[in-house]
């Protein structure tokens, strides 16, 4: 039976505790809210607070220092300004904005601060990391040489992406920019790539469609959805891309490959402009502040490939919106100069029911064939040239008839290229499927097939290759190499499917 401590023991312990307690004075700087409006709190009394400092308000709200004056600070609030009033106390936490990282976020829908939005318990974080981190230096980076397959034939064959690349997706509103990025996310269900989707200023319904598509067709257990949507405060929208990049860097440092989609940076730039004008920063071109280029440069430069002995890679697919196809606008021009290429979507092609509506003439990948699988590179060398020539010839044929047999052949081949590049949603093609189709195109196997039958061919081909592909299937999928024997075998499988199609007919 335990003994109850006597009052003398309690008194002795209390005296010892008091003796060990430091009674020296401590100074803690305390600021005061001067005014609050439009998600911005103007604060006085924190002269030592640095730019980006995490500030805590009297009612428990948080924000970060966005603009510093000689005597005052403009802080951007993360949540609604309800409860923040003039005269309230503000303290500098001595820290910067940090977000949770780790495997506990996988499969979750969270806001940029890591708070759950899917009705589940808060995710278990392995650590808290600052949203602003320096990008890897040039000497720390490795060559971009591994392919990042999207399952979209027009991208993988003509504008190949590599792990560690930054490729801009740009186009007018409602031309399929988000859909193309979601296709890339869904295609990673058969790979080891971790995907992060960051929504900036997007409508809740649009974000919900993205999440539903990934859950229905992809691998949501290896995805993180970071929501800084249109209903979020400007502060959350502003930090969303940086928070997503920090989450991606955690997995990259652990040796994983990550694909991050930022949808979109045009709205992020608008949010930055809004905050800059509210904090009275000097406006520049189109009222954007002078640091708008640096803002996105320091964000996207964090996407890189590291040597395998050090870590993995981050592949970035930022999205930007144009107005009437104007690629020379301020924000698209900035992003094009920062990234390693751009995939341009055209509104006229979209209206003509060519999906994805990729403009082959304006799109480019500055990594391209260096990161493309050798098998795909071998069969796609002439596709872009043939397609460009077809588009020119098609334009001239509108003025009159065609008499040359060679021109007729080129137009027939171009129509089949366009038919192959038109791909329905959620119908991603494997590497071996793409190689087989382009190899058969080059051999003329598709010349006798009606363009209207190409979708059915693409639908039947994967199953037939699984049955008859043999060594060609295994070699291409595992090594990316293509021998003449395997090429002939794949072409034979395509020819076999073509013969079974009832739509086969002589080309015009």
C-alpha cells in the first residue's frame, strides 16, 4: 500500500521547484492591429518581424507578413477576418509558415496548411517544413533522362516529358488544360510516381470533378489534393503552390519521383496582384508588382531531378490561361521563359472536336527525345513533320481539287495521324500500344483503314497485344528498346486487328 506524501514533503518539493525557476524578466514584442480589411491586417509594434514571418493574433488566427514598412507591417490572414479587430494584440512566433509533410497526406484532400477537407481526422505528419525553400543548385541536379509517360499519344510521341522537367500547359479557357494534366496523373496508376494536384482559385465543382476522375480511374492512394480554391481566402490561395511543392520535396528527398500539377498560375498571379495592391506595393505592367517573375521562378525552379544517390525528382505541370490565344501576354510569357517547354491548346481545334486540342506547331518540349523511350523515339521521328506538311496541304486543298497521287497519299496519311492523335478521355495508352500504332502507321498498315475506325482500333489493340505480343510486349514495356524483330511483331498484331475491323476500306 502506497504512502500518502505529507504536507512537509509537498512544501519541500514546492520550494525546490521555485528555486529552480528563472525569475529573470523576459521581453516579448507585442504588436497591435491598426486596421483590418479585405483579408489584410495592418499591424504596428513588431519592428523585428521579417518578411514571411508567421504572426499569431489574439483570437488564435494566423497570418504572414507580406509587406514591411518602417513602422508597420501588412499581414495576410489565412482565414476569414472575423474576430480580428483594431486594437487586438499580435505576436511574432519567431517562425515562418510551415506545412505538414509525409506519407500520412497520401490519399487525402487538404487545404494548403494541411488541414483536412475530406471529413476525416487530421493527417499524421512526419514533419513540418517551411513553404519557402531554396531550389537545388545546378551542380546538385542530374540530367533529365527518364520518361514521364502521360498515356496521351500526342504528348508522349511529339513532346515527351522527362522526370524532373517543367512543362507548361497553356491555352484559352475551357480547352482541356486541366483534363490533360489529370490524364497524366491517372496514367501514373501503373508507376511508382506520387502525384500532387494543387488547385488555385478553381471552382469547387471543377475540383470535385478532378478528384472524382482520379478516384475512379487512377490511384488516389498515391495522390495528394491541395485545395486553395475560389472559396478560400487570398492568403491560402497564395501559399497553395508553395505548400504543394514543399510536400513534393519531402518525397523527392526520400528518393521518390513526384508529379505536381498547379492549376493554375494565372489565378495565382492575379491573387498576388490583389495582395500587392492592397498592401500598396508599386504596380508595374498590367498592375502586377515587379516581383511577379521572381515569384513563379523561385517556385518552379524547385522542380528538378536529383541524382539517385541523393533523391528522386519533381516533375511540374503548371497551367496558365490565355485570352483569345494570346501567348505574348505578360503571365504566359513569363511562364514560358521559366519552363522547359509548353503544350499549347487551341480553342479552334477544341471546337473542331479534336481532343486533346494540342497545337503541334506552337507546342515544344526542350527536353524531348532525350527523355523519350528509345522505342517511341524510333517510331515517332517523322510523325510531327508529316503532320505539319499535311496541315499545310489541307489548307491549300480548300481552294481546289487534288490531282497529284503523292499529295493524295500525304493527305490520307495525315488524316490517320490526326485520327490517332485524337484520344478520348481516360483512355491512356501504354508505351507498347503507342509504339505499335506509330510503327504500323509508318509501315502503311493503317492506310487501308477508315479514319472513323481508328478509335475502335485503339480500343481493341491493348488486349490483342497482351495476347499476341509475346517477347515484344515484355521488352518494350520493361526496357523501352525496340528491335527490328519486335517492331515487325507489333506491326503484325496491329495488322491482325485491322483485318478484324468491319470498317476497313480502301483509302480515298
